[in-house]
C-alpha cells in the first residue's frame, strides 16, 4: 500500500485528493449526527462540513510537493481540490446563471 502512495502519477494524486475529503466528510457527518441536540437534525450544516472536509488537502499537497518531492501526485491532489471547490461553489452558492 505504501508503494502505491509513492508512485508519482497524477491518477494517484486525484484518488488521494478525493478519498481523503470523502472519509473526513463521513467522520464529520457521523459526529454531527451523534453530537446533535435532541431537537436538531445535525450539529453542523452540510455545506460547512463539505468545506472543512476539503481543507486538509492543502496540507497533503504541501507534504507531497515540498517534503516528498512528488510533483505529479501533488498536481493530482491540487486538481481534485479545485474540482471539489468548484462543485461546492456552483452547487451551494448558486453561481450558475
């Protein structure tokens, strides 16, 4: 498994950039449901959880680009981060005409 994470390809970066926010969103959603007061459905709004789930990709990008010097993986994570951010802005902020 560790060899796959160090294989310098854009596809690996895109997969990492999608899986990490998905896992973090799942964890945040479960915590929000479990910790919600009786009358509320969720502790945090879904749009806030989505933004918080995308944010850690910035640290992962820095780790791959600066520390490990794996540029293609860093680019893949950056691509997936931009795509996730654009989907968020189009869907939640209604930027479409």
